[in-house]
C-alpha cells in the first residue's frame, strides 16, 4: 500500500468516526444534556427553572414571609392568595397580613425576637445595634407592635428590598391607613401621656377609617375623657396641651391668654375645644394625616 492510499484510508476512517459521534449525540435524550447546560425547551425558548419559583420574583418575596415569619414552607392555596394580594395591593399589605396573623401571634415571640424578625424579613439583614436598641426601648415603653411594623414598612430600606423583587412597597391606601393610626397615636401620647392600649387604639382607628368619627370628634373625646379629667390639669396646662394636640406647636402668648380669658369668663373647656376644631390650622394638621378635621369638612 502506498503512502498516498494509506492517508486516504485514514481520512475516511476519521470522517466515519465523526459521523458516528454526531449520530449518537442527536439520538440521545435532550435531558442528558440539560444537566450540563440547563433545563430547557427549544420550541418555547425557555431555559432554567420557572422564574415564578426562583430568583427575585413576587413568588420568592412571599416565600420569604412564610420562611422568616411563620417558619414553614408555603401551602399552595395560601401562596396563591398572597400573590393576589401583592399584585392587587402591595408588599406592605402582605407583610401586615403575615405579622398580624393568628399563626404568627401564637408563636409568642418576645420583643427581641420580634424585632429581629422584622429586620430579617423587611430589611433582609440582621438588626444593627443602634436600631435594635431604639425599637426595643420603644416597645418597652409601651409602643404598639403595629406601629413598630409601620416604622419598618415606611423605611427606604423596605422600598429598596421590595423594588428588588419587582413589587410595590407602599400604595396611597397604605399611607392613608398609616395616617389614621399615627393621628390616633399622637392623641394618646400628647393628651393622655401614654402609648395606646390595643383595644382602644383599634376602636378609634376603625371609627376614623369608616369616617363615622372625624378628627375633631376623636380629639374632643380624648380631652373630655375621664382619664384626662382625672389628671386635674390647670387651665394653663389645658390650653398648652390643646395647642400641641391640635396645632402641633406650643401656644403663642397672645393666643394662650385669649383662651384663658375665655375660660375665666365662664366658658367651658368643650367650648375651647370646639374653637380649635373649627380652626384652619387644625384642618391643615388633620389633612396631613389624611383625616377630616370635622364632619362638615367631609
């Protein structure tokens, strides 16, 4: 056999080997290669796992709440329901639903564990020393857990996290809900000098939200309550507190003296309260919380 014929035979053999390899590759199941290159379907041009169950998606966002708050995987019906909430409402609505659920409350977490859960779920990190201490002090002083949660939900850090999952952190409806609660809380602290009790707080919030009461109705009720009356405040202290509660500022000298003269002239404290309720300054303050100052302003 000549050198030329040997080369020709070798070339033919190499081509046959290549053809056999190609045929074997094409004949093998697609999923034997998927393990190396990633799962996929050529016709649909989809590769990898379904995006709805992995990565930074609304589904993954809700799954985090099941894991971090309830300590369990999601159930299908529950997951579907919360996905509807997050798509039709907001991430805050989902967070409030989980944190106010009976399942979570039955865990009986102490304040430290509660705050840690908020940091890890709503900020995706452990709490920093300063922030954790602040919230624990607030809770220790009697601040409602509801209002602590709102502090996290309205933070820029929660918005950043929500954005990363493609969900809306807060809506106008959420801000309105917060405004009603903040307005109610400030009358507890300014007028009664304490944080709200849960039952009383819920009652006022429900009435303001349903608009069966106005901001002025709530304000008058606090000042005329047996709890406030029992404090035995002087007229001077009463007027000072009214300015802080209705206007969010200290009394100016002329205004304060004018109201003291009204009281010394025989008018009741309720008369003074009515004067503040009808003022333009209180209307502005109430509006900043999304509240109507009086029934007539609705």
